[in-house]
C-alpha cells in the first residue's frame, strides 16, 4: 500500500486551462469552477479538498472531465464504477476470515495507483443498490467521502487505518434524486446540462470525426464529410442530450466508407447530403412533435428527463357528460393533481372568462398527453393543461409556436419549476419561438446559451391570466 507515497501536483493553472480546453468544447462554467478549485488546492496544499459531484445526462462528458482534471493536476487517475453494487463489503472490504476475501474497491484502487493522492472517480453513484442481507453501500461511502472521517478509513481486509484525505474525489451521477441525502450533503454539486446543436456540431468537427476515422482505420483525406452533413446527422439521426449516439452514427458512416475503400473505390470517399442515406439509411427523426398550425385544445408543454429535455403536446377535448375529468397518457399523481387544480381555477373564474356557470355539470373534459406508454409526472405541466382546457371550453386556438412550463395553484398563481435549460433547448429544437415561464425562473434564462437565447422570446409570468393572454389567439 502507498502509505507515504505521493505524486507532486502541477501548479501551472494556465497549462491546466489549456488541457481542459483541448479535451472539452463548451462547459465554460464547469471548467471555470474546476480551475478555481485547482487554484485553491495550490494555495492550501494538504488541506482536505471538497468532493465534486458532476451531475448530468448520459454522454455529456462527466467521466472524461474527471480524467482531464487528473491530467491537469499531474495526478494518477483511478475509476471505480458503483452501478449495481449492493454489498457494503465492496466499499469496506471483506474480513480476512471469509473464503475469497478481498479489499474494498477504494483500497484496491489506491494500490493500483501506487500513490495516496490520486484523482479517484466514483462513477454512477446514483445507481448504488441496497440489500437487506449485505448492508447499504451508500452508507459505507459516507466514511470515504466525509473530510472529517476519511483521514482514518479502515478497510476490513487490511484492518489498519489509511489516510484518504489527500485523495481528490470526483463523483458522477445522472439523477440527484436517487442519491441519499446524507451522502449528497457531503458533496459539492456541479450540474452539466444538455449540449445545444451548435455545441454538438463543434464537438463532432473537433473530436468525434477524427476519433472515428482513427478507430476505423481511415487515413487523413480518405473520407471527407461534406458541408452541412454533420448538421444533418445531428438533426435527423440523433436526438439526445449528450454526444454518444452522434459518435456512433459518425462511426457507422466511417465503416461504410472503409468498406467502399476495401472494395476498390479509388480516390476520396465523400459523404454528402445527397448520398447520406446510402451511408446511414432513412432518417430516424423526420417530423417535429410540435403542431404546425394553431389548434383548439392543444397546447405545448416542456418536460425534463434524465437524458435531456423534451416537449409534451397536451390535448384537451370537451364532451357532453356529467362533469368527469378524464386523464390519460400514464400521468403520475402530481400531474393529475395539477390538472384538477387547473380545472378548479377555471371554474372559479368562469364568470370573467364568459363561461356558463354550470359548464362543468353538463360536460366531461378529457386531457391526454401522447406517448401514453411513457410514465410522466411533475407539477410543471400545470399551466399547459389549464391552457388546453380553457382553449377547449372557449374554442379559442392556442399558438403553435409557444411552449410553456410552470406549476399552477388554485388561485391561478404560477410557481417556479426546475430544469429550465433542458426544457428550453428541447423547445428550440422543435421550432418554438416563444417560451412562457414562471417569473421566479427568469434568473435562470442566463444559463441558456446565447445562440439559443437570442432566437427566442421569453415571457415570464406570475398568473394564469398572463399565460392565456400570450398563448391564445384572440
């Protein structure tokens, strides 16, 4: 074990910045935070460092960012994947009395590194399991990641305290909600969000094409991607938050090119917009989900998912009946409550909205959110469902270029939501021009890339009346 062996840290912050910029395009705030952290590390030397937790959708560069930090600091890099671990002995080690006893992953990683101060990446911490018989590995991690405890971490196998305070811990996760609160409390959360189409295009040009050419044995000049081809691949063949599927799709085109070369085609193989189907087949994403024309009873909401943002077209229709509210589309409890709150708001304002007082008794209202096999939940569709219902009741059309998000109260107040950046990027991708959002979320608009921001109109609202004024066609 490297009890006293340490590697010397690099103190050149300018060089660290060059390494981060060379390895990753964009992510300016994240890189800025890491450089701040490295600067403090240079000044404080041996004091315990904060634990960095990188949270974001798959494929946005969390693991490779941790590798770049190790390169920038001139430290050894160790990665341990925690996905699916259910036994706390994987963290703390087995007692030597057991058959097949081994040290835990932490001690194994340090032995492999040969130094007591590596950059140690704990990957997929949100996917830790829990077993009634094998203990709780997330609780065992508390001792590893707590700066007050980890200077004397004791592995059951070596049965002697080891100082982990010199290790730089970086943790990655896709979803914060599944990480236990005591563990989350010990980490500094840094959020990586979805890439914009412009960022994906730059990443493809700078890194992915070169990487896939080398992986498929193609030399410089043997295959050329024509103008606009990469943009078309991004919009028509991939729809994701990160760039993994984009890399696989570029790799597929490179493999087809390699086959043409091996079959004897002379000269450079050109991938153009005209022959792209020969390389990749039919496009996967031809039509947007968004409505092309204003419709009665159809409004567009926005959703946050683990893999980025999406839009939710929401339909409402009024039928003769006995006052039932029907909800379909595999909606969770919170979403159903939002629909009921929206209907109660409309009933309370029926006079001002020029609706019959007994409209509710004579009609059934059916709300449906398409893609019924996909579970959906959360309060942020409140104003979307209320707009769809009001449109169906008054026969006023909803603008097809408006997307909205916000929680609704019984009095019609609009409350703040989360995940605004991912939602707005999804709406922009689907061709929306106006975004209705809660006024309290106006401060989050600056997180959205400027190239997207300048092409959208943002309408911060405090009350449902303002939503209807913007979303409906008079």
